[in-house]
C-alpha cells in the first residue's frame, strides 16, 4: 500500500512513497486538498470549493477549472492499485478512507496539547511548524481562499504558542534550564508580553545567581510593557524583581573565604589535607563552631597542624566524614561563607578527594567553588 506525506507548513509539498510529486500539482490543486483535509468530515461540496477558488470566474469556467485540477490530483496522487487520494462524486469531494497518508496540519490540529507530558513528543510536534501555512504559494483571483489562509495562520500560530508554553513548563519543572531558556527566547518573538514566561526566566536566572542578567532582562521587559502596552508588570513580577535585587545586595556583602592549595593526584586524600592546612593558616575559623572534639582530633591525625591531640590511628571514613561536616558547616551553617578553593599547580584531585568534593558540591551548591 502506498504512503503519502503531505505538508502545508512552509508551502505545500507531497511525497508519495518517498517521491516528491509536488511539481505535478498546481497551487489550486494543493488548495483543494487543503480545504477538504481541514474539514472535520474530510469532505466538501464542489460548490463550496468553487466559492473559495473561482468565485470571480463564470460558472462554466469555474466548473472546468475544478474538473481539471481534480483530474490532476487523481492522476498524481494514486496508489499502485489505482485508488486515488480524493474520491469525487457529482456533488462531493472527499478523502479516500483507504488511502494511507500523514499530514502536518492534521497532526497539529488533532494533538491533545494540554494533556501531552512528553518533551520529546512536543519537540517533534514543534518541528512540524516549518514555516507559514501555504507559504510562498501564489494564487490569483481567489480572495476567499487567501482570507482563509490568513485565518489558518492565526490559528496555527496560537497552536504553536501552546506547544511552546507546554515545553517551557515541562523543561522548567524538570530543571532543563538551557532547553527552557531556548524555548522562551523563541516564544518571546511571538508572545513578547507574557508575564508567566518572564517570571520563569527570572527564576532560572536567580537560580543561577545571574543577577546582572536578571536585572537587565527585567528592565527590558518592564520598558517593553510600558512602551507598547501602557502597563506595568504585575505586582507578583515586581515583587520578584525586589527579591533578586535584595539577594544581589546580600550576595555582594557575603563573606568569602579564599584558600590556595597544591594538589597531588598520587597522594590519597592529599587535597583534603591541603585544604585543612590552608584553613588552619587562615586563622579565620573557630573549629569548635563546626566540629566536635573527636572530629577535630580525627582530622589532626590527618593534618597535624590542627589545634588538637592526634590519636594513634583513625579510619579514613571518619576523616572523610569529619572533613565533609566541616566544609558543609562553613558553607551552609549560621555563619555561612562562600568558600573558594584554588589549586596553585592546577593538578587534578586524587580519587578520594574527588569523590568527597563531588558530594560536597551537591550539598553546598554555589557556596563552594573548587578551581
């Protein structure tokens, strides 16, 4: 059985069993197919098609042109068994139910967008919007169909917006921030005044501590609303703006502790030992604020410079746990600071320290920077 692929977005195109037969159909033949396909019943009266495409022609000329274009379709879009894509009777033209085909407009219109939770499926649907409906297709003396094209383009643009909004919501909820920002940029070209999109973009920028980008974006959005719409952002969006300005100020005043260490990849736990040594030499922390006496003693076994009596032997697991409690307390405790640890020689961390560092960065987030 033959398979027909029809696309109307970006201009009419017809692929029959992989062969492009578009040049064998006139613009008005493509218009006939579009008109019939867009009907829910997938059938249309001959007289209605004539009113769309040949309303300015005489009755005889209109009927002749319709017959000619239907013959063109029947000759071109035909299966191996002789079945034509369109079935024609004295009054009606309809799609042949036994003819296998796929159409981009049909997929777009039939998709249950609000119920779609698959990002991959929504992306595939978005890919169908290759351009405008009947783009670059010249049709003369058929004002009714040209008006129909405009109406369909408006409808399809709204459908495209719904797809974008679903993708933005799902990528945001799944913390796929890069994808979300990309979809928002594309959506804003169509819907530049949407405050829900503005809020999500600001929340992502805040989550990334990108204060300057957040401030610039909010100011641009604010100016656009005032200039084009004559309205200010909603109180909720203005409150979000105040929050990130306060956070920006708070972060600017944040205590930062910078340490410089040397890393020795072949020495197990060597990086942790160097960090402890640098902390001790900084003289900026009170050990009892973060560690019990036992934990400090355990770490003293690992780094003798610490102010504690070192025991004869300590399991490495206790040393690692005490070290993680110390760093987590420094970054997230009551007197939290931003801890920046710079490697002077640029060597990679040893395997044990690397594992510990990965756990710490998940716990401490942007408060811990390892360079």
